[in-house]
């Protein structure tokens, strides 16, 4: 079976209009980004629209995505920007 289909969860980073970064998880990136930009996904992003997806990592299940989300949230801004830069290279 193709790995792409088994990786149903994502840990993601958004860049908000004010330049801040938001970390979350979802099992549908497109739907979640639409919800963020319509102001219905998160209290934090609601006042910082529009948002833009700048980084995403696939995970096999919600638990794995949640663990990564917690780790990313502990990172400083510089480390998060480095993740984004590394992702942009590939």
C-alpha cells in the first residue's frame, strides 16, 4: 500500500497576517486551512487573518501528529523558521 494513503494526519505550521506562527494538527489540510481563513478553526488565528500554510509533516495517526505538535510548539521561532526553510528546499 502506498505510504501517502496511510499517512492521514498532519502537523502543520501557519504564518498569520501579523507574522506570527501557529502550529496545529489535522486529518484534512485543505479543509482546515479553509476553516482557519474563514475564522472558524481557531480563536488564535481568527484575529490574524489571512493565514498561509508554510509547513506540514504527515503522520500515521492522531497520536503521532499530536506528539509532534507538542514538540514543535516547544520550539522557538528561529527553529520553526528553520523547519520552514528546510521544507522549502525540498
